[in-house]
C-alpha cells in the first residue's frame, strides 16, 4: 500500500515522476474542460483537523478534476469537538469507503499513525502535520522552481541541480521548511536556512543544508528566496524578537529584494503576514510566485492522487485525454 507521509521518503526518481506527472496534469488546467475521467468511482476524503485555505481547496479541486467523489471533513463542527478520537473518526471514514484520506493535523505524526494503524484501507496523504512535514507543499514549490529557474516550460525530466535556494524565517515551526530541505536537496539544489537563532530547530546541523544568520549576505547568491510565515500561534513570546525588529532583520522589502540576482524569484507558501516577513510591495511584485504556487498546487495534488490511486489510463497528454 502506498502513502505520501514525508518528503524525506521520496527518492529522486519518485520526486521527478511526481513533477513530470504534474506537468502533464497542468495541461488539463489549460483546456476548456478541466476534467479527466481517471478516478471516476473513487472517493477522496479531505480530513482537516487544522485550518487551511490553499491545501484543502486545491486537494478538492485536484480530486474533482480527476472525477473522484470528494468528502470534505472539518474537525470544527464535527463530533471531534465532542471528544471523538482519530481512530473512531477514521473508522467512520472507512465505513464510507474512502480510497484516499488527505489529512491535516496539529499533531506531528498523525498521518503516519493513520497510515500504519490498520483503521483504514486507503492511501494516506499528509497535508501538513504539526511542525513535521508538508510534502505536497514542497512538491509544488519544487515544481514552481523548476518551471521558473530551469526555463520556461522546461519540459520533462529536468531537476534543480546546483540551484541555490534560501529559506528565511520561522524555521523552528515550519513543516514547509523541513519538507523543502529534504525534497530540494534530493533534487540536487543547495539549500540555506536563514533565521533568528531562537527560531532555528535543535539538531539542524544534521539537516542537509547550510544555516546563516545574515540575510543580506545570502540574497545575492540565491536563485529563489522562500519567505516563511511567522507562526505566532505556535510561539512562546519569549522566542520572538519584536515585530519591528523581526521585519528589520529578517523581512523582505524592495530594498533587500534588489540585492537578489535579476533572475531570482521570491516565494511564499501562504498565508502571508504582510508587513512582517514580507512587505506588500514585494508580495505583489512580478517576482513573487505566491499565486502561481497555489495554481501549481492543483497540478501537483492531481499527480499525487493519480499516482497513489493508480488511475486506469496512464497517459493524460495529447489525444488520449478525452476531457469528459
Ligand atoms: N500553504 C498552506 O499550507 O496554506 P494553507 O494553510 O492555507 O493550506
């Protein structure tokens, strides 16, 4: 049985297969009828114990574009608020015949528990667990970088060899950073983390990346700069400099952006704290790919669902797409 729990589990071949499949899925989005029949009769459950805008909507759009039935479950307003456990929730979903469960949970490890529990038969996809991982975010980020940095419409089979990626900000609480470090290095990129010393995770010396505390020194050597959201909801105030001090030392404004090479892009997974880690001017500039990342997320999630659920028709490109 196959699941997607962690970007660290993906080999280079796995990652390239997902990115290449997403390129083919992106062509579906360009057509007048944005739908393929490949997962007709399959059921995808979006099981969200934590808030989400982009991830939940794009998994729903992805499943629907593949003609799957979609059940959206939000812990808020469900029997979870009456104390129902993950196990009993999972058994309920299993009774509904879920072929795939896309889970976001505040506890690191919840998707792993679900995948290895025996409570459900279907594939499990991690849509973000605590401060652990968010593998489909890293995949859509890599997809965006490959398109922008390897060349427009780079085509299939290219990777990120030698590209220099800088990830900036609240690394301590960031599942996006952790997944990206694993995936981007697997794809051949060199990753540098820049963060205040209090927001660097313990054990980071074992991660396959560099760490710097000097954003201005790293920017001129970056092909992509990924700004992370400051996760105040997970933070003890003692860990955090003042907002003004944070923005001054680690925020990206136009002056700082001008230090980046001309071809370099600014990324943000969203949601953004405008005025904190990124100014509105930078967020709205043509160099910022935040909205493009969201669009690419649908193609990546289509590819992941398609590959996990084994769509009946392997080819989606060219004349064989019926678009029904
Ligand atoms: N990037 C991301 O995971 O956004 P959401 O929390 O809105 O899903």
